[in-house]
C-alpha cells in the first residue's frame, strides 16, 4: 500500500471521526453505558478512548504537547484500566466527550496543514487505523445488544449489512515450496506483528474458492453437529458444553428452517452469504464434519496473494494458526497492540463487511480468543 498523501491523511482523520460519531449518534445515554459484558466496552468510554489514543500518540508523543485533559490517562488508558471497571469510571458527559473528540480531531488536522515528518505521518496513520478497528467493534457491540443497525450511510459497509456472497465453488490447487510470509519493508505502514517477510515451506494444498456459507453451516447444525462429540476438539467440546451451544449464537429455528439475527431484525438464511459469528471451536468442528480443515495463515496468505480467494470481505476467516511473533519480532511504540496476545489468540485473515477498506491488505493479521462469537468471523476450508 503506497503512503497516503498529507491531504489523504487529513481526509482519513475526518472520515474516521465522522464514522465514530455516526455509530453512536442514535444511541441514548443509557445505551452509551450498556450492559456490563466481557466482550464489549461501554460505548461512552470507548468513544473517549478513541480520542485519548489519538491525542496521546499524535499530539503528545509525536508533537510533544501537554495533555488536553488532566484525567485522560486515568480514564481512558485501556492498558491500565481493567475491563470490568470501565462502567464505574467518572466519565465526562456526552457533550463533553463529543467536544473532546472534536478538539483532538481539529488539532490533528491543523498539524497536517503543512509539511509533516515521517514520525507524525506514522502516528496519524496509527491513530486512524486504531479508530477504524474500534468502529468495527462498535458494530459488534450493537449486534451483541440487539440494537438497530447504524444509520450512517447507504452502503452495506456503513449499515453493517453484508451483501450476498459469491456463487463460486470448489477448490483451487496451489503448489508448494518456499513462500515469503509477512510484510515487506517497502510497505508504507504495517503493524509490528506483520514484520517482516520470512521464508516458510508449504506443501501443495487445495483451498476453497469461497467461504463456508450459511446454507453449508446449516447442514452441520441440522445433522446435530453441536451434539456429536466426535467433531469437536477436547477444548472445543468443553466450551460447547459450558456454553450449552446448539447452533450459532444469533440463529433461531422457525419450523424446519433457520433464521439469523442482524442487529434487531430476524432474516432468513441466505444460501450464498458467508456464515458469520462462529468461533474457532465451531469452525474446527464444522471442518471435521465436512472432512476438511482450516488453512494455516501461511496457506491463506499464499492463496490471497495468488488472487484465488472469492468472497473476501464478507467475514473474517479463522485460520489454524495461533497468533505468534514472526522471527526477530520487535514491538512498535504501541507495545500493547500485539505482545500481550501472543500464543493465547488465534489468527484470522481477510476482512469483514464492517472493515474499513483502507485497512485491508494480504499480510494483515487479526487475532481473537478461540471462544469469541461476537466477531464478524467465519471460515474458509482446505482439503485434508
């Protein structure tokens, strides 16, 4: 991805902030707090955190300015504030939070009015991408709570409603050999966990052209896939039993057919739309049922760079790979982005319908714990 121009950076800053505000504009003050759950943040806190992150890394770190708010670190530093306490913090009012977001944005835009250093360019880009990722998480929160889809535009991405998927089917076979996994130093911006490209050996493999669809996953459910121990790993079966899961989390059975909940609406399954909101355990179990397997992240990246994957962008796709550092890993200044999550999380690749396109590249590694079902995550399979 080529480096953004100064003008493009300014457009990104304004665009990201407009989307953040649009994703909360229709919510009342009680919804900005919301129920206390382990998989979401209170959106009033998360909105302030977005502004704080941008202020910290752009205005304070790159430009050396004094804090705008004396209590900012105590309220919004996600690395220091335990998740469960975020509902109890003495947060500013809605109006004060919105004013803070506007002030930070305007000061960043003013800093981009003239020539900028490479350091400023890096941290502005980091702050925008950080905001884009939180904006996608806002969609997860609205879905988790069953609130209406956001009304911030007319595109499927802005409404958070995915298009129907591709009609492609079957596998594509790719040869083995040495493959360079990871980002090249010539990239304008990458995260630390993508650094750097290094050789890995791949055996020949066959990967599905399209992600697993809702109809395909419904067959797994209808054949009592959640009740049959032989299709689950030991850890997966433990999760399934404790969660009492019998189908994907946002599905319900109506007569002989299934429906899925999209925000506050119940919709019929689309035979071509990619399955979303399944976790790593569910993805593994489906693969065993289908006599398939999950791709490794190296296989996924190899196929992506070959241009053979249809349906990208409908859902994040689980891989078989644990999230781990590449050889010679060195954390970037935002040290908390990757290091705390190595080995405990699994890698997802691609993007989802709520992902900002400027984030998407073949080497980008997303990562979540294997039990997370709120994520816009599905799967693509490989032949055994």
